[in-house]
């Protein structure tokens, strides 16, 4: 029996799934992650936030995240992980 070749597209990949994709080779079975969530923390109030980003622009221009404002206090949020590890799936 020949396997079906169905292209997989992942939209809105969660933080947990990004971590799995970084740890497990071929976690997406050859599928493309089109957008994914990135963890942030607000510098002012300490609330945890996530931002949704498209994969293609980050691959093209390097990992340069735009500023994210806190939805609670309006403060500036910062990326809340280790950049080299979190974005390693983009280099595959």
C-alpha cells in the first residue's frame, strides 16, 4: 500500500508543540509550521502573554520579534525563553 502524500500545514502552533518540534526530529512529519505562539512576560505587571507570529517573515529576516504590549497594563513585554533553543525549529 502506497502512503498518501498529503501536505501538512500547521497554523497557530502552541508553545508546547514548538518545544516538541525542537526536541523531536521530524515531529511535524514534513509539514510546514506557518504560524506559532511565542511566550512573553510583561516587565511591568509580570503577567504571562503569548504572541502569534508567522514563520516566513522570521525565517527571512532572522528572529526579530516586534514589540508586544501587555494586554493588562500596556507595559512592554519581553520574550520569555531561550532564543537559541525556542527558535531552533526555524533553522531546520
